[in-house]
């Protein structure tokens, strides 16, 4: 059973940013590299009514020590100037209490905790202690690995420090499998986070999910389709010369085109016919789900019977020939019903894993 999340006072984005039309857009370079570059990008971004927050990394936790690790504290003055000459809020990543202290001294509006930092509860707690007693906004990126409890734990630590302006940032998860994305989206984790903490605003970072420019629209649209609150997109005036993450950054003009190509979605409709039809279809779904659970329960009852029969006859739990036969036949049937092969593979692997657990308990129960 999922542990109850006692977070109920998180503020809506509109409460601290003012009325905005979804999606909220946070944009700016992966790393700010000079004052001229920073101001130039910010002035261009301010022209876009969707962009409300300027993001700029000044401390960059790089994998290799000889990589560009940011300009450091001087960059905070450049961010301060952005705030003075534009209407944009400013945001930067922090990884230590010292970073927090310096950022607060330079009037940074929003701090974000990066994926590597979220992975370490000691780091998150140190940051939580440093911001205690402030009214700062904190964005928390998901941890590198798809560990939802670790992400929620980081959110709880910041919340327990008295911070109620919290935003979760979905930037994808590392995967051992090679995919077309830099970080696998793993949308199911985002959906589950929304289910467990309904009041928590969530934005998606398509730049870090994609790792390239070509897939940005696809991932951004998917986020909109799932009712995500906003997007955090890396924007550079000369992406090809960027000192970090050059392949995933776009120009301000390209950002405008991307946003213009997004298809907006509404959480509900004022069309009564639509709502009535939707209610009817959902009733069908509820009925089918009831039947599905009863069928799965009956399947597992038979699995138990098979387990006891195997135990009596001293037969192994796994017969790989039988499992191979099941998968081949089920995939043929699924294909005839226009069901996706990957989905059926996952579904039956889960059923099989549970069947093995049940039979193992029976085999070892004296």
C-alpha cells in the first residue's frame, strides 16, 4: 500500500506568479556564458508572452572535471540585471547551502535542485535547511534513476522546511537501454506523482529528455496532452557554440515556432454532449475493469492450484517451453485484436512474475 503523502498546502503557480495561460514557459540557456549573451537572450525571450521565467545555470555539475562547470558567482549579477531590465523572474540551479546563500543575496526568485542533487537526500536536506524561513520558490527535478519515492522524498524535505511554493520538474530518467532520447520520459512516474500529490504543479523539461532539438515538439506536445503545467526549455542565441548541451538548445525564434505549433488542450469541456458521452464511456470502462480484476483473480486462483500440484509431484516452477508457447500464442491473438506487441509483452510478463511469486511461496511453505 502506498504511504500517504501529507502535503496539502502547496501553492498553485498562479498564486505566486500571477495569472498565466498554460503552459507556463521557463526558458534560457543551459549555462550563462557572458553578460552580453545573458541579456541578449533575456530581451528576446521577454517578447514572448508565454515566457515568464528566465533560467540560467551558473554552477554546472558536470560528469568530467575538465568540462565547463559554469561561470560561478559572477553569473548571479548577470541574472540580477535580467531582472532589472525585463519583467522576467530569474531561476538558477543550486547544489549546496553556499549556493543558496549567494543566490538569495542576489535576489534570485526561483531555485531549482538538479537531478544529481535530488538523488542524494543529504544534499536535499542541506538545501532545505539553508532555505528554511524564506519565501523562495523551489523547483525539484526528478532523480537520475526512476525512483519515485526518492523524488517524493526530496519534495517532502523542502515542504517540511516551510516552503509551499514548490514545482516538480520532469526531466526524464537515465536508462541502460539505448533509445532515441537522452533520458527516458517514463510518463507513468509523472502520472503517479500527480496522483499522489494532486496539488503539486509539474512542468516538463523536454530539452533534457530529448538531448536533441528534433524531438522537442513531440515531447512538449505529449506534456500538454497529459495536462502538465508548463515546459522548461533551453534557449541560446547561438546554440551551435554553446559551452554545454549544445545539441539540445534552440534559438528564441525556434522557441516561438515550437510554441506556435503546440496544440492546446483543456482539462474539461463546456460541451454537455461531450461530457455525457464521456461519462457513458467511463461507465463502460469501470464495468470492464471490474470484470478484468475478477478474471485476474480467477487466473491467480488457478495458478495456486497448479503450484500445489507441482509441489506434490516435485516439478519445477518454471517450464520455459510452456512459457514460450504462452507468449507466442498470446501475441498472435493480440495481433488479431490490433493490440501492441510491447504492451502484451509487459502485461504477460507481469502476470508471469506474479505467478512465479505465488508458486514459490507454495513450494517453500512447509
